[in-house]
């Protein structure tokens, strides 16, 4: 019997803060795939990532990375993870070389030759002070570090924030290349959903500390649609089908997770379009009557 | 133009209020222990000038100057606003500090000395001297400029102490302002002296303003 | 139609970078997107408009007035929103508002209060305690409350989640329903432009690549897909950038008819998105 190997398995994860609660978060990232984590600011994406990296202590539920509990086998788990953060917390005044020297010894599989090759490819001088690097270059440096110890799982938290499309395409290209190696997986949270649409296999949408859905991207884009029509869409009978209803001017807009059914009901009276990830996120966050 | 003072006050309210209480207390207490009104004037002026320039060194550190630059005001007006705010603060602080000095028991400088024309003019003169010197520095070099200046002064002071013979000269230079005011009073009688001194101070302020405005205009942010 | 903003021959010289020959025009009542890779010069242009840096040559006219000669009048009508605003970080929002409002003759306090409520601005909180999105909204509220006729936004959507971004863009669209108002905004997130902008100005390495109505961009620029013959010398001038893919060669052109004349069949021609243009044109450049 074939069982799917998971890079990350999260079940019933919970964590409470003063004004925020992460509740019952569950999703899984199969090995060899890329998952995008989306959600409004403050939804809990960074919290989830920090919990996976055991930078925070979880209160309930379990997190398994490559089958191991991430707290009990913390060191072993972290060895296999490469982490790229959007505001890297490195000592600004240190040079790239020094930073690398302080990080590399922690990893058994550190590949110096690979690191140097990446630095060259990224056009990053080893002797430069970290603080003097542009935003994009900082991200590339973090990526070089993450890729140089043969990590099996790359976790990126908002890696493309503030970067122009050129950089972003490059990063996506890198991630695709990374995945050519079977067994490597990527989890990345981002606001730029068009990047995800281009590259992700799975998408998990987190809002208000809970998972709204976690499914295959292709499936999501097939099943969800934006419906725009007149006030008849507001009728009670449609409340379960249409989510995130918004009224603007005289047009009623909503999103639905069952495009086929929507076409049956409103095909003739409303405009039904493919929903982008951004559309889904927008309506489910700002519209009314969201589940 | 008052809106400039208001702007700086509201943007830096917390700091102005807390420093605005601490510094006068300190100076007032300190002043009450002193014999020499000139030294008192010097210290008071220096301390109050620091508070007066504080909003601008802060803005430089926080890179917040852009905020003022986006407002409908010319760079010249912004600098004029700075001078206005600085003087408003310094005078306000001086009033508070004097009140503290007067009401603390055991003060050595009595009301006559603290509120005497000579003292008032001396304080104004020192305030002018410091503000006129520091404002262009702050505009041109920001916080760094002040640091460099203070460090340079420290170094000079140390050098002076090592060359003991020079100490008297230093005292002479610093005291010259006070003596100058006293001399004017003697020579011209209080009213005319006051007028003369004030005119000179106005000219010095104006010169500093023009220099600061010039430097500010040329700076790219 | 009157111009909200008209720039001619703008030039700024730095030691390692020169912005030159920038000319474009923002018509009143429209939204213009300013795009280009990092380091292209977008922020420099915006700073020049606000006279935060001095120009080396050229003219900038806002509502027909030179932006330096009539600095006050011009700035009274501009509202500025910046990604990393120059702010005194630990002042509470209401203090910032009190500090700035008196400078504007057209300040509308009631409008400010209404917008604050709509945007959910916590007026008692310090600026630095706000989330990025709220910081943007606060700046926008300030700009709208003094009836700014020209809104200049520097990367306003960078770092915002898609929800906030869309809200912001919707708000901008609402703003220009009033035809006196115009918007100039620079951004990396080109998908934002595709839905909102009327015209696009593309800057690359300190120079103007084009400034066109959005529809014209779509019609003029295209990605041609074919084989290695696209790289032939005879076609050199037609293409602005190349990419090799596992399936062949892709090339960017702004002159589709000429390409069709030069090459016979077997061509796939796709409309180029703004992102495509940016990526193709950046080939081989050492980006910042």
C-alpha cells in the first residue's frame, strides 16, 4: 500500500496570545511539493511557521517534520530545514563571510563549494557587510545559506516582500530548481498570490488563526469562482453557496467554492468568472457571511 | 508661523514635556547652589539649548525630516519655524527654571541676581551663542554634527587642562560674554545696554538663520 | 485635458547613477502607474516632484505650476503616501494630525474623522505600533482630508496582504471618480496596475522606456515565441529582450507588425504583461 510521505504534518495545532488565538490548525505538506501559505496580515501565518521551527512553544496539537516530532527531535529536524525570512535577523555589521562562518558549523552537511557557487550566481560578494546589501540581495543571501546545507525542507516567510518582479521570478525559478530533486519540499508564505498561482502545488489559506482550506491549487482554481450579479443573489437559498458577499454600487459580488453549482443556478443571470487566489482571499476576508 | 511651533510640539510632545520638566528642575536646583550668576547663565543656556534642538536631532535620527518637507512650506520657512520653536522652548524653560531656583530654599542667588537685567541679558546672549552655533551644525550634519562638536570640545577641554597656563584663557573666553554684557551696562546705562545687546543678539540669530536656511536648501533628502 | 503633472527632460545626477530625459504627462482624473525594477529611478522621480532632492535639469509642473517656484502652492495640493514614511515614530496618530493639519487651508476635520472611522484608525496609538496596512491608510486619510488633488504614492501596496491591497486600490479608484483628482503610484506589484491604472510609465535604469495608456501597452508589446532564429542578427533591432526556455526562445517586442513581416509563419505571439516587459528588459542587467 502506498502511503504518502509527508514533509510536514500538523494536527490540531493551537497557541494563544492576549488578543490572538491559533485554533485547531491542521494541514499536511507532501514530500516533493510546494505549498503556499496565504492569509491576511495577522492571520497567523508567521505564527504557524515559527511554531514549525520551534521558535515558539505550541500549546496543543502536534507538528511532525519528516515523521519526527519537531520538539522532541528539535536538533535533527532543524538540520533538515532551511529557513528564509523576510527581515533577516542577522548582525548587520558582519560581513557575509563572517555570517556564513557563524552559521555553517551547525550543519553536518554544509557544502562550502555549493555556497560559493551560489554566492557567485547571485552576484553577492562575500566580503560585503550585510547591512549594505539591498533587500533583494539580503533575501538571496539567506537563500544561499538555506540551500547550502542540503536542507530537505525550505521554509520561507514572505521572501518576496518588497522585491520587484525580476527578483521574484528568479526566486521562483530557484525554488522550482530546488524541487527537481525528488524528496525536497517547500513551504512559503506570501502576499503575492500570483507567484503562488504560478508555482504552488498546494495552497493553505489561514484567516483569524484558523485554516479556511488546504487543497491542491489546481483544484482550488477549478472549483472556486467569482459571481457578480443583481440583488437576487442575496436570497436566503443561496446563502450556503455564495460566500463573502459584497455590495458595491448596484452590483452584488460573491465567491463560491462550487463553481459548477453556481453555473447551474446563475449561469444565465449573473457573470461567473474564474476566481484567482486573491479574489478568494479578498471575498472571504472582507465580504459578509463567510463561513 | 505659529503652526510650526505647534507642529514641533505635537510631534515631539512626549519628549518635550518630560525634558521640559526635568531640565528646569535640574538647572533650577543647580542654579540655587551657585554663587556666580554668569556660570548659572552659561549652564542654563546650554541645557535649554539641548532641549530646544532635541526635536531636530531626533528628526534627523529618525529620518523624519521628510515629513516637514512634504508640507506646503518652503525650506526657509521650515528653518524659521525651527528658530521660533527653539526660542519658545528656551524661554519657557528658562522661566520654569528660574521659578524653581527662586523657590528652592537655601538658594545662593537671590531674586535680584536671578531676575536682574544683567543676568537676563547674559542668558539670552549665551542662548544665542549656542543656538547660532549649533543649528547650522544640526542642519548640515544632524545628530552626528553635534556629537562631533561636543567631542571636539571635550578634547579641547582636556588639552586645556593639560596646558594649565591656558585655563585662565579659557575662562576668559567663556566669561567674555558675561563681562561684555556687564560692560555694556556700565558704559551705556541699563536701558540702552539692553537695547544694544538685543540688537546684537538679533543680528547673530539672523546670521545663523540665513546660514542654516542656506545649508538646508542645498541638502538632498 | 489639463495635466495634473507634466515632466519634461528631467535629469538628476548621482555619482553612480543618472536619471535622464524623463518626460511624461499625467492627465487630470486618471491613475498612472510608475513601474520599473528596483533601482530604476522611480523613487528618485517622486522625490524630485516633491523637491526633496534638487533636480539637475528639466521641468516639473504640477497643475501648470513649477514645483520649485511655487513650492507651497504645489505642495498644498499634493497628498503623499510612502511605503516607509518619514514619520516621528512614537507620536500618536492624533498628534501627528494636529501637527500637520494647520498647514493646509483646505483641511476638513470632519472628513478626517469619518475616514479614520472607515479605515479603522486607532488615533490614540503611536505610529510605530501600527501594522503596515494601517500606516498606509493613515497617510491616505491625511492626504484625502486636505483635499489633495494629486495623490503621489510610493510603493503603497508593497508588503500589504492581498486584501488590504485590493481595498486600497478600490479606494483609489473611488477617489478619481472626482475628476479633479489624479493619482500617481509607483509599484512593483504589476498585477495591481493591470486592474487599476489608466496609463503606465515604465522606467528602467534611469531612463524612460515608455509612457502610454494601458490599452496601448497591451496592444503594442508582445512576447514572440519561436526557435533560435529569433536571435538572428537581421532581427536585432526588433527585440528588446530574450529568454531561453526548455521549449525554445521567447523575445519581447514593441513592434509586432514588423516582426510579422520579417518572419514567416510558425510564430506564437502573446500579449505581454507589464511583468513580462520588466523581466525581459532586465536581461543581463546587474540589478540592485
